[in-house]
């Protein structure tokens, strides 16, 4: 094999490893980010008065479900934006 062929093979292997590492990191980070978004939304909604919640069409008993839905929708938008 020539030096050029060896260099191209190393680059290909390096890119493959980089891609694999990115997928592993994303698999770990995405759920954490989704949990943080859900938690932050729950905290924000919980800090609103019953009147303020009523104004945005949310009952206090729905805060967890609304937070989960919003976090899931944001994750889906993020994935579409990345083209995956």
C-alpha cells in the first residue's frame, strides 16, 4: 500500500470513530437535555398563579403532562433540524 492509501484509510477510520462517538454522546445527552427542559418548564408553570395558568389554558393538575409534551415536541424539532 502506498503512503497516500494508508493516510486515506486512517482518515476514514478517524471519521468513522468520530461519528460513532457523536452518536454515543448524543444518546446520553439528549435524554438529559429533555429532562432539564421538562423540569424547567414544570418549575416555570408551577410558579404561576391559578389565574395565570387559566389564562394560558392549563390546569395545575396538567403541569407535568404539559411539560412532558413540550419537552418531547422540542426534542422532535431538534432531531428534524439535525436531519435525523
